[in-house]
C-alpha cells in the first residue's frame, strides 16, 4: 500500500501492530537484561578484587548504551527502526557472550568491554519506546510509548529470579560461577533481533516519513503541539538526571545486600521488585501524562524518588526496607522517564525528532554511567544510606527545572522544523 493511499484507519491498525511487535521485542530484551542485571556488579567486584570497582558494571553498561544511542538513531534515519533495533540486539548478544569469556579467563578489562556491548540492549530498549511514537497521535503518544516500556516488565522481572537456575546450567556446561545466567541473555537478545528484523514490517519510521512527505506535512491531521527549546532541554535533562538517580542507587544494591548476608535469591527478588516498579505501571503514568500533562507527571516521579531515598536512608540495614525503597525508586523512574520522553518528542519538530531522541538517549545513558561510577566510591565512603541522601541533589535539580520551565509559555511548533 502506498503512502498516499493509506488512510487514518490503516495507520491506526499499523500503529497497533507496531506497538505489539515492539512490545514482544521488549519482553525478550527485558528478559536478557533482567537475567544479568544483578550479576554485573558482583562479577566486577570479583574480577577486580575490590568492591570500589563494582559500580563500573552499571557504568560500562550505561556507557555502552550512550555510545550506541546516536549511531542507532542514525541507522534508523537511513534504514529504519527495524535494522537499528535488530542490529543493536545482536550486538548486545555478543556482549553477553564476551561476558562469559571474561569470567572464564578472569579478565576485568574484557568484562568492562563486554558489559559495554551488553549495554547496547538498553539503547535498543530506549529507541523502541520512541519507535512506538513514530505513528502515534498526540493524544495517545504517552500511552503507546508507555505500553512498550511496560512490556519490558515480563522478562526483566522473571530474569533476576533465574540467577541460581542459570548458574546451575552454567556449571553443568562447565562455565565458571556467576556466568551461566548470561546464556539466557544471548538467547533472548538473538530472538529479539529476529522479531525486529523479520516481523517489524512495514517499518514505522519509514512509513511515518513517507506519509509526511505524501501529505506535505506531518502525519498528524493537525499539529496541536508546541515547540520550546527550553522545554526540550528540560525534558532531556529531567530524563537524564532521573536515570542517574535510579542507576546510582540500584547499582549498589546487590553489593550492599551481599555484605549484609543476603543470598542470591534475595538479591534477585529485590532487583525483580525494583524492575517491576520501573515498568509494571508505566501505562498508568503514560495515560496520566496524556491527560494531566507532562510536567505534573515528571514532578510525581520526583516525589516518588524522594519517598524511595528517604526509605532507603532510614532503613538501609533492613533488606525489607531496601526492597520497598527500590520499588519506589523504580516507580519514580517510570513516571519521570515516560512523561519526560513524551515531552522530548512533542517539544521537537518532526524532522528533528530522531536526532534529538538519539541525543536524549545518549545523555540519559551517560548520566547513568556517571551515577554508577560515582556510586561505588560514595558507598565506600558514606555507606548505602549516605548514597541515598546524596542522590536527593539530583531530584532537587529536576524539580527546580520544572518550576522554571512551567513559567515559560511554549512557542508554536512548525511542521517542517
């Protein structure tokens, strides 16, 4: 069907199919990430011989996502979302394979490289949420985006609970301890690549571009959105700082719990609950963002962050309190990221969106990398409760930015950018 012949009904049907296919890929990608998320810090501490280096696991993973974000966006612009997402998933599978090799030869530098490649899977997940908005209307952008974010819940929650079974499988196959669960990552990412490469047809970004060219404007019947570079910059910053807050605290949780006698099962359960908080209620936050506006939901996310950090600071010695804090931390991330991502898109002219989305994802991942890098030394100096207190500075920065930008009226958004 040509771009000129397709109507709004067909676009809506294609958008629904696209969202479901992206969601299927996210289930698999989330499974791969969830199965290995808890082990990165433990492997880094083991291979380096120091807990101070444990934060480098999250740092390298998020740094890998940052490095991959703009190249993936460029691939999407040239070849479509299908090639970008599928190729990124295959790179992530390679990272999981190299992680097993690094653990086997006990090479800390190789582990860092492997984790960076593995982080490409996170970049794929970030781009997938924007892919869900390519054919979305302004009324449903937050909802559609959040459904794809939510889909990560299934795999990401199950994954951490397979640490011990994965380790047992690895031992049967002769792998070193803690490396077996990465087999799940390899398999899941390869399956995700197949979904993106072979099922995501027609490509949503290329279709949106063709429809826009056929109409001589954007694909939407009317542009009731607005562009403000101030809002665009704030949205990018809010997403980045929210991600840094989450990564800094989450990345140190396995190490903290392990030092307090928690088993791999408890650690996996805690991370599962955190990941559930990150993704399970994202459609709720997406609908709220569509109905109440982006800024109120971003502020809601920051309020949840405050509740999380206070809970962790006051109950750092209790695994149950840490678990509750991690759930709240995930909810805060979800509200801030879903609404912030929608604000990034709607504050940017259509022709600029893929590039700006890539920049946003890069800064988001770099902020997470910085948070993970600083979290290890901070934990060593002031403890887990001190880390939670220090993270509140990032929350304050987002709240101040929201107040400032809310006082600036948006400017009209041109269709051509």
